[in-house]
């Protein structure tokens, strides 16, 4: 079980993308990654890089801010990218079909606080923080499942 959060600092969009690709290479159906942080912190950039690395051919990956969910066919199965910012109730999460996707797909969820009690217990949480230095981000990785130990060990080295 992971007890201490892992903090990583990236100082460019390219390094954030490389980190996303590294994590994306470890994901499998049933994995949920929760992306927290303020607007402009890099959540969508991270998700876009991860998703594009898992597609057979290049595809535009727009922010799901208005569609709420975008689904992609990745090399390891479906990838759901959800942006819950505009939701007003956790009941809307159920209507979107996310509960089933949490079981059967790779899910990337922005604004996971909107899940409330529906947040999957074994998810990897990545919290994005801005710093005064341009393009620099601090990413805090935390999880309660042993599933993520080897993933975080790999990205930390």
C-alpha cells in the first residue's frame, strides 16, 4: 500500500507529456486516474498526451469540457476521458455511464471532486499545482491500492 504521496516537478510541456506517456504505457482496463488541480494546471494536457500515446494512429483529443465524456479506442481497450466540471450532482455521473466504465475501461477523470462518494477506491490520484516558474508544474501522486506501486516506482526513476 502506498502511504506517502510522490511529488514530481516538470518544467516543460514536453516533460509533462513524457510522464503521461510513461503512465499510459502501464494502464489496463479497470484503471482509473483522477486528475485534480485548478483551471490551467495541465490536467487536459496530461490526459491528451496519455490518450494520444495509446491510439493506433494520431487523433485529435479535444477537452471534454462541453461533451463531458470522450471515448477512444486505445491499443489496450477503451479509454474514457471525462471532465466533470459542469456537473452539479454525483447522480449525473451514473447517467454518463462512468460507473460501468470504471470497471471495464481505462478512465481519466478531471474534476473528480464531483464524484463525491462515487470515487473509485483503487484509483490513482494526480494533483496538479502551478508554480511561479512558467511551464513548471508539481504533480502529487497518491493512491491507496498496491496496484500503483510499480507504476509510481517506474515514473520516479
